[in-house]
C-alpha cells in the first residue's frame, strides 16, 4: 500500500464541518454533508476502491480552509499531477485539491502535525459590501495596536479553559500559542493564530472576547484576566464561523510555509 498526503482548500459555508458525522442529524431527514464525505467519494471513484481519509483535524461547520491536509492509502502508484486534475474535475466547486505527494508510512496527517495556522478575517467598516464573502462585518472601529497588546498575553503555554466550549467530551485544555497577531489592510483586519493545538470553538471565543474589549473600550489586559480566570462565563460570545479559515497545517519538511 502507498500512503499519500493531500492538501486541499474549501469554502465551508454549506458543510457540516470537515470530518464525517453520523448519517443523520437529530430530528432531521437530511444527510450530513462534510468535506471528508466529498473527498472520499471522489478518491474512491478514481481508485475504484472504497478509500478512507485521515484528516489533520476537524474544522467546524461553516469554517473554511486554504491548507487542510489528510492522508490516505491505495495500492495504486499515482501520478500526483494527473490525480489532482482528475479530483478537481469531479469535486464540488467549493472544494479543490492543491497538492498530492507520496509520504512515508510513518506519516500521519494528524499525529505528525507540529502546529496549525488559523486566520480570522474581519471587514471593519460601517456598511457591508457584496465582496465581503468569508469575513465578519464589524461596524465600530477596531484599534489593531490595542488588539495586539491583548493578544500578546495569549502567547506561550496556557490553560485555555476560558475559551473552550463548556460541554465537550475532549478533556484537553492546555495549548502552546506560538503566534497571535492582528494586522490591518485597508478596511480589513486579520487575526492570525499559530499553536500546537486549538480547543473546540477556541479561536471564535477569543475573537469574540477581543471584539467585546474593543466595543466597550476595556483595557487590553482584560484578555489576560479572562485567560487566567479559567472561567468561560467571563469570555465574550463565540462569534460566527464565517470569518475563520485554516491557513496551513505545519509539518517538519513536508509543507513549505510558516516555520516555528
């Protein structure tokens, strides 16, 4: 069996997350549609064998990706360029494959990852634009300098319980935040996070808290106080997923891009 790494991008708006879920949602007659469902269907069509993929991790419903990764195995020796072209020919327009490469059997899309890079995009103006797809509109002015002071308190290894969804089966709470930074480009504000792991809803909760601090003109140190409280009730709201994108999954010498 050959093992392959696949790098893909997608617009997550109409999907119930990246990874497979039960066939039916509670009290619903509609099937759950995920990125993994579509990818496995396309790969299986081309390999003529039912193929399972292992994703680097889950992105929630509505979250996008520019550099999601997964691995799969097949008995076939694939031509990467031809296989990518064929996949993109049958995948929905909201999903595309950027790269395919053969990797060692020891490689694992999730377990081999060293860090993940996410970006939250905000359109910061009083009125919406038809071109503001995949970002959140914030009508009050944002001070990037203040935001970066607040974000600086998140760097390093911390207990992020304050920004974790309360009812989740995953007991993890410690993350090592390598980068947390806001930048402005015209009417847009981008908030980038690089960490070894992220908890369920963590980024959306952090950004929601940042926006609360800005809207109420609270001291940037408020974010530090909330982090150290380990109390989810003190954090801001968990904002919508529309502005959140997985930029890259970072491995050693596999994918070029951000380095730690």
